[in-house]
């Protein structure tokens, strides 16, 4: 059985995963209408789906442990970006916030000696290591590319396979 504090923390994480999914969906839609960014659009659509799956995994866990998973209302995400670089900076910032939130729930689980939740969250800890690495890698590549159109072309082409090794 989940304590009220763990249930609340996990429900807050459901919200965070849902917000991430929506934010990446908005990034995908924005990239989809930019000339030459179909690969980037596919990348963000895929990440939106992944975040939704993270949310569903949490919902199932909360309910299986005798809690009640709350489906949150969502705020409108950022819809447009001044540049591709800014969109990927936003992606990295999002992933860092998610990691911080997961780590806080891990800490709470340890404090409450809720080892089932602690064990469940290990998957998220590992996932966030990969998510942050991928976001940093994308930002590093965009920094290298700068305003080079041919580099941006290659980035758009290659991003479709980035992260497939996780």
C-alpha cells in the first residue's frame, strides 16, 4: 500500500510525464512545419509517445499498489521556438527537471522505507540518464553546426536514429 506522500509524489510525476509528452508533441508539430526538419519532427513525435508510456507505467503502478492515479489537467505547452537550438535547449531543461523529480521520489521512498517504489523507480533513474545524455548530445551537435545549413541537413537526417541504442 502506498503512503499518501508517496502517492502524491507519484501523481505529481504523472503530471510531469504528461507535460513532457505534450511539450514534445508541440515541438514535433512546430518542427513539422519548418522547412527540412521532418527528421526532427519524427524525433519529437517519438519522444512524446515515450513520455506518454512513462506516464502510463506510473498510473498502472500507483493503482496496482492500492493508490489512486489521478489524470491531470495540462497547461498549454510552448508552441513555437525562435530556433531549433532553442527547442533542444528546452528539451534538455525538461529532462533535467524530470530527473530531479524522480530523484526526489527516490529519496522519499528511502525515507519511508518503501522498497517496492524504490525498486520501481530504478527504471526511471536509468531512463533519465539516457534521456539527458541524448538531449545533451543533440545540443552539442547543434552547437557545433551553428548556422551551417549542410550540417543542419545532416543533423535532421541522423537524428531519426539517435537514441535507438537506449
